[in-house]
């Protein structure tokens, strides 16, 4: 993951921002992020503790990756269909 961090830092330095970080998100980076989360904190919006999430970590991470990759890549993609429906009403 250090290589990815260095590449992101380089892009930020060159352009002042990074358009998309999704290409850096994978099973390994999510597992590393999971392992860095503190234990014993409040449950998340899914009402699941870190420990419960970790019981099926592989499965949960694969599901998370699928959801993340389906997420709209721009603001206009996520807002436009709703806006059109409102305008047609």
C-alpha cells in the first residue's frame, strides 16, 4: 500500500488534487484499513461492531467492493435522474 500512497501523493503534488481514488481501492487496501480501525468503538450505521464485521471479513470486503464500484462516478450521474423526474412532474 505504500506504493499507492506515494503515487497518490505525487498526483496531489502535481495537480493539487486527485480525480479518482477507486483504482487504488482493492481487497488488500480495505483489509489494511480495517486492521487500523480501533477496537471497542460504537457500532456503525449498519449496527455492526468491528469484531462482528471481521467474522466474515473476506465476504464483507468483497460485497463492499461491489457496492463501491457501482457507486456513481460523478455528482451529475447521481443527481440527474432525480432532477429529471422532478422536472417532469
